[in-house]
C-alpha cells in the first residue's frame, strides 16, 4: 500500500491519508475484507504521529469505508464501496443542481457556469 | 535481595583480589611494627571489609546507579537487606583472608627464622603466634567489623558515600567516647574476681567470644532495621 | 487501560526550586515528548513518577493504580512493567554485560534472555565488555537493550539520546517504533493485553517531531503547555511580519491573544491555525512551526 504524504500541501496530513486510502478502495486496489495496517504501524512507517493516523481511520470509518473490529484491527468495509460511490454521485448531482439554480437566479449563463467548473477543477489539480 | 547481593559481588570481582595484595603490604608493616601475629587477623578483617564496603557505596553514587536501581522491581527494604547481607559476607571474607594471610606470613617467618640474619626477629614474632590467639583475633576482627558496620551502614545508606564519609568520623568518635566511658565505669565497679578467673579458662574464653559475637550480630540486625527506616525516606 | 502513567497536581519543594501542580499523562499507545529548559523540572518529575523521590503533594498513578497508597512490594511489582533509560550508563562500572544480564534475570520475571542477546548483537555489545569500557552511546544502548528485554509496557527515557550521533539516534527511534508496535500483557489484568507507551524527555526536538504524539512543556517547575504534536507541527504556524503587517495583525481581534517576538528583521507571531490565518492575511508569510520555535515563543514571547 503506497501512501505519499506531502508536507507542503495545504491539506492536513490526516486528510491526505484518508483520501488516498479512499482512492485505493474505490479503484479496487484494496478489496473488501482486506486488513489495513494498525494505527501504530502506519504511523511508524509514515513517520508521523499515531493521533494523525487514528484521525484518518476514524474519518474513513465514519464515512463507511472501513470497519474496526476490537482486538483484530481495521478492515475495508465489505461491499459498501459501490454503495458509497452511488452516495457520492447523488450528492454531487444535488450540489451541481444547486449551482445551476443559483446560476439561473443570478443570470449566469451556462457557458460561464461551465468555465467556472473548469477553473475550479484546474486549480484543484494544481493544489 | 538475592539479585542485590549478586550484583554487589559482581561489582567487586576485581577488587576482591586486589584488596588482598594491598592488605598483604599493610600486614607486613603492622607485623614489623607491633611485633606480634595476634593483631594481624583482626586488623586484616577490618581493613578488607572497610575497603570493599566503601567500594560498594562508591558504585552506588557513580552515574546514579542507585537511582536506576529504584526503577527496578526491588523494594528499598530489599536493597538495604541485600547490602547488609553483602556486608556480612564481606566480613567473613575478610576474616578468612586475614587468617590465610597470617598463615602465609607465619610461613615466611619460619623461612626467615632459618636465615641467621633474621632468625632472632622471626623467632620473637613466632613466639606470639599460637593458633588459639590467631582464632581469637579473627573472631575479634569479625565482631569489631560488625560493630563498625552497625554504625557505618545506616549513615552511608542515609547520606551516600560523599556526605557519609564526613559524618562518619563524628559518629565513630561518639561511639568510642561512649565505650571508653563505659569502660571507665566498669573499671570503677568492684572487680568480679571469680568471673575474671573463669574468663581466663578455655571454656570461659570461648563463652566470652560467643557472647561478643552474639552481641555483635544482634546490634548488626538492629542496625539493619534502623537503616531500612532511614533509607525509606531518602531522596535519590 | 487508559493511562499508563497519570501524574496530577504533583508538588515538590527543594531549596531554590519547586515543582508546582504538575500534570503529566502518558495514554496507552502513545509517545509523550517532555520538553523544557535545563533545570525546568523534567528529571525531578520523572524521578517522582518512578518513586525515587517522595512528593510533597499530588497523585501518581502507574497503570491506573495509586503508587503512593500501595505497599512497597506492590509498587516494586508494578516496576516489572517499566523500563528506564537515563543519559549516562548507570550500571556499576565494574560489571560486564553478562553479569548485568544475570542480574536482570533475577530481578525480572519476564526477562527475555534470547531477546536481550539479539539486541546486544544488533547494537554491537559483546558480553565481556565492562560498563566502564563502553562509550557513552554504547552505554545508553545497553540500558535500552535491558529496558526492552523484559516485556515492559512503559518506557521512560530521560535525555537518553543526548550523546548519540544523528544516525545512532535514528536507529534508536526505529527501535522505539518497533517497541510501540508490540503488545504486552497488562499488569492489572494478566489475561488482557494492553498497548505500550513511551515518555521521552529530550532537548533534541527533531527526534520528538519524528516520533511523539503529544508534547508537554515544563518551565520553572510548572507545566506551560500539553498539546498534540500535530497541533504544533501541522496546525500551528509562525507568521513572519514586517512592521506594518504586524500593526494590521494587532488590530485584528479574531485571532485572540498571540505570542510574538520582535527581531531586527521583523516580528514572528505564533498562530494556532496557520490555514485560517493565511486566509485572513494572504500577503503575510506563514511557515510551519517547529517544536523549538513554538516553545520559544510560548515561553519568551510577548502577548499581543
């Protein structure tokens, strides 16, 4: 499991870990039922505090990506990855709908809206 | 406690042999000065014991070994008890060393006696050297060392070597003064002639030796209880 | 078990120095870094925790049990699960490694002789070496090997890495990391397993930045701050201001009291949330904080 942490990123480290593990799960590199390294082992390997890894795992757990079994460790949640992706897509749809409604009331044209989306995505890629 | 004693002796391994050589040198000086073998065992016992016990207290302070020891699963009581057991073993080692060295020197004296130059001197020395006297001297050495230990160990355990070594002469002076006063008092009392005559017999002498040893052991044990109380509150 | 070590309200008076109301906790599964200037009270606190000194006030709980309320032999039993490492090799100078190993075997029920030998081989310590023949770094490694070889739950290091070169320090940190990963049997409940913890007092804050989860700072006998290490190295920041920028920041009330220090080249301000600060003041340079700078500003900075 490759996780790269950047000290110069504006995203907090626990967020970086969380999103990278999410990606690994979504792309299938981590399968349902796979065991994740313990909080302490991950902290050791990445040379960071265990509180950070704990926070990352807590967030992943609250989002439903992983489950922690007391005494055994943390595992990739079974079968939910698909459902969660569905959830994400639905949420993005509703947010985009909101943006479209705002654009209409604010007299912003479709083209302008699309340009804005492109701009945001571009800056995301840079950041 | 066993670990404490084992550790004490592991520290002293080199010194146990080294002290024999230095004692040998001092013994020759004492022997020539006093002209008698009787004093040798007592003197050697006390000297060997004092040298080695001081080594142990020096190790305690060096690099804060005593501080590290307290982080280990050994109680303060066991530390004190272990040190007392080590002290007792060192006294016995001193007595054995004293007897052995005396015998060695007597052997040398016998050899010297056959040389014309030293013959008279050696003969004079050997005249004061029957085995009863040597044995008595060794026991006296044991009793004396235990009494010294009874005063010294609580002081050292409470204060450590550096501070204790300053307090010690004062304590010894006090004890000596008390003993002298006691002696004065005893002299002033009517002499029990029968008792003195009895003491000069073999049985009487042995009884006296045993009595002195028992008193020393009792004082030694009492001193251990006091030391445990003192060490319990010590800041390290 | 929640806390391996919990010191609350510790008070201890000496001539010319006193510990006052010191709180220090080592939660199970965490590494606590203990910092402070020389003479601030780090060693005194640690010694009180380990029973070398008798406190004047406060409570000390080791593995959840009040150390002052228990018998001597019970507290000695608890020490079976504690390993201590000091800055100088404290073993008697006349003993050799083998003799120390046999002494440890007598003292500790869970002494792991093969593990100790393995660690000695890793560190390059031969059995015949006497303590006085060891260099400072090797002496410390010997103490560390001993502390790691009896299944301890809590490791206490007092300035242990002070005499080591940077590569040796990294090795020690790796050893500490693998210590943390292992599990041990709990002292309170032999059937359960518990996580381990380390209390490490050090001047070498770069080591703490690499391994600590919490940072506790003591100054003149009082605890100045006790925070998550990430709060210092991740969230907090140092804003480097020119005079006019500093004036602007002073007027802004949203960030509350902030510590600052003025140098000849500008003013450094300690900010608790560098992201929020950078958003409000995009033109001001904000760097991540190091433990050293954070401590320096907290202890010596003026308050805006």
